[in-house]
């Protein structure tokens, strides 16, 4: 009898051990099915009352797996639709999941972050190396960021200003935790235009203030003392006021010219002309001016140059401005040569002088408005600081380019190019 009891107990223990191993195996398979998001198949080896419990658990797990797969597919479809929709949008769009991994990045993002290619699935801090943006990213995730923020993104030697909007959005994959959506708008051009506007207003104010102050002072002096003031002093104050009035008029005229050149209708009237003949006429007339009589002005043009289609009056102004520049900033007796030659499909003009030259640091800014190498001397000579800027705008409207070469003590050369006849021009 005792042997029978022992045998029954042993058999029961064996069955229990087998069922326990089956439970563990099924639990392991169930975990693997959930992790792999694959349906868990029924198992006939599980016996007894546990079979029904396992079957209920398996069915519930399969329902959850199927729902998760459906939500993931739906989220992937929505992301694909978003990616297709945002592909041609100018603003950069970035979506990051709760694990800080990039889920969507449209092509415009690469223009801001050149190294951000093929970044889907990567952690945002690894692929976007910008401390200001990452700080804003963390602030948005924490719910303490401003809805919109401006920041500067530096990539190598280039700098980009952005207006970034960040917000939390519902996840597209059904998982817990919100995603983060960012829209990045490039405002670099607006920033630069704003800087140009501020500089322009400051420069205009400065340039106009000097002659206006002098005129005001002269007029006030004459009003207060013209009855008792010697005639010679009256004439001196009147001549000073007249000189600064003419300077003021020149500045305003040049500003109007620049405004017209930068407008949508610069008023170009092109006609076929010989550039060498036009340069010859301008030089012949310019030699008779009092300021040019002490200088040697020569023309050196290649033979048989092709004609070009130009606005004769505006290109005449280009020649005159460059000759004015050369004469004003070179001593009496200096030599100024206007060279014209054909280079490929362009006609290149160079106005060279043998004056004191220009420092290398000033060369990149010479064609900016109001920029002067020697401000004091420029005002004494009556320059407005706008002549070279006008030259640049006129030449660019004709489809050409400008540049300058100089070395201290060895003179300066100002170049501009124009397409020869038959070559398409900007605005033609």
C-alpha cells in the first residue's frame, strides 16, 4: 500500500513538473510573440484547467498584438503621407518620437543642416549638432518653451537664422508618450535685409546730417548778423551753404538713381552700340573737365570688338563714375587708362590708375553704399559714396559683373563686363 501511495505521489509530481515546464515554455513563447508582434499559436501540450486559462491569455495577447500592428501600420501610412505632402514645402519639418529618434524629416531640413541626410530612426542629438536647437527641443518636450523662437544655426563657416515653432503632438504609432513636431523657417534673408535697412538708414542719416548742419549754421549766422556782417563774410557763408546744398542735391540724386535701378522697372532702353566708340566719346568730353585736366586719360581698345546691346546713357554713367573715382583719388599728373577687350563671349572693361592703391581689407566692400576708404578725403572731394554702388547695379542689370584689383602703392583697376551682342542679358 505504501508503495502504491509513493508511486501515485511520484506520478503526480512528475505531471506537475511537466506542466510547470510547459507553463514556462508557453510564457516564454508568449513573451517572444508579443516582442516580435507575431500571433501566438495554440499549444495542445498544455493540459488540465490551465489549458483554458492559457487559451484566454493567448487570445487576449493576440488581440493586443494585432491592434499594435494595425496602429503601427496606420502610423507608418500617416508618416508616409506626411513625408510626401511635406516634400515640396519650403519650411523644414522635423518629427521626433519619445525616444528622441527622428521619425520624419523633409528635404528642406538638409538645406539648414547639410549633414542631416538619411537621419530617420537616429537620435536627434546625434544628427543635429546645434546647441540652441537642442536646448529648444528639450524645452518643448518639457512643456516650458515659447511657441516660437528665433535662433542662429552655425554650420562650419556659414550661419543661418531660423524661426522655430515646436509643439507636442499625439503619437502616430499607438505607443504612449507624445511626439514632438518642429517647423523651421529660414529667416536669414530677412535678417540680412533688416541689417541692410538699418545700415542704410544710419548711413543716409549720417551723410545728410553733415551738409544740413553746415547749411543750417550758415543760414542762422546770416539771419542773425547780416545787417552788421562784412560783405566778405556774408559771401563766404553763402558760398559754403551753396557748396553743401550742391552736395546734398548730389546725394539725393544718387539715391534716386539707386532706387530706380533697384525697382521692378529700372527703365533700361537698350540699343546696339560700339563700347569702344562710346568710351572714346566719354573720355574726350571728360578731358575738358577742370578736375581731369591735370591727368592723362587714355583709351586702349582691342581692334574689331563686337557690338553690345546696352542702355547708352546708363553705361555712360558707369564710365563717368569710374573716371571720377580714378581722378579724385589720384594725384595730379596721374595716368588713367581705359582698357577694353573681348574675353570669350564678354566684353571686359578696366579703368586703371597709377595712384596710391587701396588696402586689401577695403576691397570687398568698395561697391557697398556709402563705403569709403578715406572718408574725410571723400567728402572734401565731393563724393557721395554711392558712385560705385550705382556702377554695380547698372552693370548687373546688363548681365555683367564688377570687381576691383589693387595693391598699395601700385594703383587700382576697376573691371566690369558686358555680354557681346547676341548673348542673352538679365531682364532682356
